[in-house]
């Protein structure tokens, strides 16, 4: 017998079962629906009404040299030392006995002006190390920048040059490891070349490049292309001359002609084929060409959907 139960009483109680069955159950007929979380659709980027295409000259790829020149001018202004030859000239002008000491060896041991002049020139010689390194770095960046402007480096050619330079570097490393005295001799010969320039040179060079960049930006304001939903426009000239081309069935080709130019400014060549023109429109050095190509593709795709006639 289970505790709490009287004799003759069972566990099944029909009254309790009827109470459970009589509880209200939410149903769709009663107007109570399960709450579902709202579904958020991914937002697509807004399609621009117009896309501007600008072809730039190769001078825009000289910005690494301009930045290097600007940094070198700041370093030279902060350091403020005179070049070594100017320091020696000032010391010799202030102490004419230095010239006598260099001629008369017997007086050089007794006269204390020569050691004093050498001690005075030592800080200038130590400070000129920074000037030499600034000039070396500036010339190296300028040389690399001119190489990028002078030659084209497509992807296949760049890969060939990479393997060639890697092979040459391995050969030089084996040569230096075989002949232990060769590497120090090469380093000494390179450090023996001591280029020198003052802050005024770097500032003038930076100002020249900056003026050229400003002139390029101003000239591009009067010579650019505009892609719209139904036409291609060419704005050129001081009086805003305008050429119109039909945009339907427009086809574009993107080419990366130079790997280094693409790395510097994401630039490339854009070729536009119009349906009613026999010649193709070639735009060189279009900056951020990947983004421009995606925008034009989306714009032309939306255009094809709009101009397609409805089927009856």
C-alpha cells in the first residue's frame, strides 16, 4: 500500500485528468502565433548614378621619391650640421696655423692647434654620417622609381626577374662565403662613395614634385570620362567640350600592364569598346582599377536589366 492513500483509493483520478485537459492551449484560431525572429536581408551597396574614369600620367608614380625627399629634408633640418668640407673650411679660416702645421712637421708636434682643429672637426664628421645615409637612401629610392617608370613589368616578366635576381643573390652569397675578404672590401668600396646634399636641396626637390602633382590634378579636372546609365561622356578642354557615346552593349577590358605600378597605386589599363565605335577607348594608368571595374560591371548589369523589353 502506498503511503497517503486510503484503502480502495487508486492512483488514477479522473477529475485531475479533466482539469489538465481543460487548460487552454494556444492555437492559430485564437489569434496567438509563435514569435519568429525577423529575417534581415544583407544590404547591397548602393549603385552609383555615374562613375568617373581618369587617366593619369606616369609622374604620379614618383610619390615615393617625393616622400623620401620630404623626410630627408626634415632630418637635415633637425640635424643642422654643415657638411664636412664646409666645417674644415671654417676651421682653417679661423685658425690659419693649421695650414702651417700641415706643412711643417716639426711644428706639428709642439703646436697644439692641429689636435684642437681635429677635435673640433670630429663632431662635424660624426654628424655627416646621417647626411651621407640620407643621400644614399634618397638616391636608391630615386633609382628604383625611375626603373619603374622606364620599363614595363607584366606578371610573367616580373616572375622571370624574380627568379633571375634570386639566382644572382644566391651566387653572390656563395661567392662571399668562399672568399671571406671579398664582402668587407665590397662594403668598404660602397661606403667610400659619400654623396651629400643639404636640406635646401631636398626641400626644392620636394616642392618641384609637389607642384607637378598639383598641375596634374588640375589638368585631370578638364580631361576625364564619365560612365552613366545610358551613355559614356568624355569631358575635355577648358571650355568643357563634350563627346557622347552610347552605353548599351558597352564592353570593358581590364589589363594589369605593370605589376609595380599596380602595387603603388592599384593602377592599370582600361579598354572600353562601344557598340557604335570602330576604335576602342584606351585609358592608361586608371587608379584603383579593380574598384572602378566592379562599379562599371554592376552599372552595366543593371542597365541590361532595365533596357530588356517586356514579353507580352
